[in-house]
């Protein structure tokens, strides 16, 4: 009898032990499920937080403005935090050669891509009187007459940079073809943000009526910042109205007297696939400066 009772008692203890094991396993499984749910919820909240923070801060996109009527932060058609682009934009560097540059009517060989700029940190002195610059491009010579009396800072800076070789081998990285008609050059990086180690202002010799006739050569700058001019300039190839902003208009240095047809032929090719650079690539080989006595 005692043996039977002992076996029965052992059986009940075994059952209880197994039940406790099962209960613990079920408890651990429930905890794992709860932890997984909490982790998913935490991750979801984190993602929502990032999205909201991005929306409120305005980040997550290109900081460079791209409105062709805002400023020429050295880009004659849009404002940008970087001082150089009359139509600003955070453009990608212009390709050294695009298939579109090989169209039958293209007068130009493939133009240059971004280059390492010559370092110029000190602003050259103001200019006086008329200055003639022959801009030798990959498509031919463009000759401009600059007025050092009307825009002494801009002309002096541009002449000084040209003599230092700053512009040599640089691409003309931006073309605008709607409303404002300009070809922008002078940024060795081809991004719309490059320039020398200095900036200057204020705006000089801007037209009161915001009209920039074909052949005008003017300085690009950042939107609403009159102290943001550097090396970038633009050539107007068709009469354009470029609205002033909080900084005023754009510093007109002078006029193209020969070779405007070259710029117009480049413009006829339209835009490259990036929507910023000219499809018919053009760049500056060198600039020769001749100041009148």
C-alpha cells in the first residue's frame, strides 16, 4: 500500500513540476511578445519624430534656392546662400562632355568640368576707367568692355581674378532659358557656390528698371545679400527683366562688344539633362585684360 501511495504522490509532484515549467515558459513567451510590440511602437514613434522634425526645420532638401527671379548669388536667376550664381541653384557639377554637346549645330568642342581653383583671398583694388577683356572660350572669343568708373569694385575684382588665372579652364556651369536669359560663368567648382576667398559689396550700377539688355555682363550674388559678390558673373544673351530683391539689382560691369553670337548659339542648344548646365558645354580657356591708358 505504501508503495502505491508513494507512486501516486511522486506522480502528482511530477505533474506539478511540469505545470510550473509550462507556466514559466508561457510567461516568458508573453513577455517576449510584449517586448516586441513595445519595440515596434518605439521605432514607429522615432520615425514619426524624425519626419515631424524634418518638416519643422525645413531640412532634408537642398538649401540652395532655385527661383530664377530671386537672386544671382553668383547665378543670375535665383537666390542662394552661397554668393555666386545669378540664378542660383545647388547644381551638380557640369559634365566634362555630354552627348548633347555633339549635336550637328554645336559650334563647340566638349567644355571643361570642375577644376581646382587658384586661391585668391585678398580682394583686388578698385578699377578706374574702361577695361577691355577678351574671354577666350572653348567656343571662340567673347570680347567685353567694362566700365571701371561705374562699377569700380566689381571690375577691379574681376580683372584681378582674371590676371591671377582664376578663371582659366573653368566651365560656364549654368544656363537659364525661360523669362531670364543668361549664361553664368566664373565658378571653378561648377556648383554655383564656388568663388575666391573673399566676398564684397554693395551692388553697383544696377539698372533702375530691372531691364538687362542682351550683351550685358553683370555680377551674380546671393539673394537679398549685397555683400555676397565674388567671382561668378553672367552674360545676358536676350533682353531680360531680372527683378530686384532686398539687396537691389545686379552690378552691371559692361557690355559684350564681340562674340555674343557664341553665347546665343550655346543657348540654342538648350539645357543638359541636369536642367542647369548648357547642353552645348562651354568653358573659359583664358582671359586677356587690356586697360586703357
